[in-house]
């Protein structure tokens, strides 16, 4: 009787909700926008960039770190080696499922004392 309307919605959310992005680049772009917005609202315009691995350095972690290093300045946030009171670092995990994998990237902002200021997480479906 009534036509069926299907809506596909991409939800990107802050923790504790977890959003699903289409690609890793989309996920990083979304997180970068949130990080930049948070920093600007806090009166900050620069950040120290840490690693994106847990126990050892991997090419995936370096690629994620490089993506943030490239995208933060595009959002008017300077990536510096010193002189910032905020540090951005993260980690990722990959969950293998039957038909695909899920890459989860978590980004954490801390102040100079190590207090967590904010945290963002995105999931990307890898086929």
C-alpha cells in the first residue's frame, strides 16, 4: 500500500557511542574535525602528536599518525614537537569477523599532567 523508504544513515559519534565510517580516511577526517573543534573551544591551537600503537610501532600506526599530522593543520591546529600543553595519541585494533574486519581507532587528548581531556573512537568496516 505505502512504498517502503529505506534510509541509510552514517552515524559518527563521540564516546561512549561508536560510529561507523566508510573508510579510514573518513574516520580520521571526522575525528580531526572533533579534535580541532574541542581544541579551539578550549583556546588551544597546537598539539603534540604521539604514537598510535600500544606496545610497538607498526606501519598501520605510523600511517594513522601521519594522517592526523596532515589533517590537523588543515583544521587550523599546529602539530608541534614542543610548546603545547595538549598531547594527542591513540591506538587501533582489528577485529576479524566471518565476512569482514572492523578497524577501531581511538584518539585521546591529554593535558600536560596526563589528564584525559577528551576521547574519540571510530570504527571502519574492512572488506
